C-alpha cells in the first residue's frame, strides 16, 4: 500500500472454489487470473499453476478471468467466471478515471475434463442488456456464484447487476439445464 492509502482498489474479491477436500484442492483468484492450489490442509496450500487467464485479444475478458463458481462431477468441471473488459485501463486508478476508463463485467463459462487441472473457455454466458459506454464507473453483470438445484436439473447462477453507475446494485438469478453444461445461449435470466 502506498503511504496514506487505507485500502486497495482491486483485490481478489470472489470466493474460493473447492474442487476436493482431501487432499485439499481449490481455485483462487490472484491478480487477474485463477490459480489451482493444492495441499494436505488449509495451512499447507501452495499454488500449483495458473488455470484461467484473460484473453488479451478478447473484447469482453481481456483484463480479468476469475472463477467464482464451480460444478464438478467426477473429472468433469464447469466453471462460471467473472470476466472484465479492461480496454483503456492504465495501472494508475486516477489516470484511468481521468481517461474515462471503467471496467465492464460479464460472466463466462470454462470447462475442465481433468478435474480442474486445466480449463477451456467456452464463451460469454451472462451479459448486461446495457452496452458499455466510456464512463467513470464499472458496469455490466458479474461477481457470480453457481450451484446445482435440489432436483439436479438446473445450474443456478447468482450474480450482481452493476448498471446503475455503482449504486443500487442488484443480485440477479439465471439458470441453465444441467444437460446443457452451462454453455452459451442456454442461460435464462
């Protein structure tokens, strides 16, 4: 932290996603991507590798790709991730705001066939109906969480809607049939 700074502007702000309890394997966000951690227990956790990163050529997840929800069945895993468009961002917050930069959020899906050791992005799944315009606040839909419903038929995603210039943030719900594996165009808000 810089002298006189009381907190940090950006930090890992999404939940841990536990893949296995014994031995402990989990996904955690670090800076702009998601890391796989392994360990015998919580005290011995160490980062194994980066498993999901932003796509610098993308128009929607070029600045951040943080897994925030996971559904695992055997060696198959479906990951909901918070994606951010960072086009125009500088490393200094004041410069970015002066330039009219703000991150624009959406949610994407990534899949793993090897128990979470690696992920393949499948695409953007939840977006705001309001397009990004240059402004000094974040917008879009993000900060999701995913779970399987009690019937085992639907994946549910709870997420935040940031379309009101950072005020009046709403928690929203979308669902996709489990048979569709959360892929793009299968989600209903």
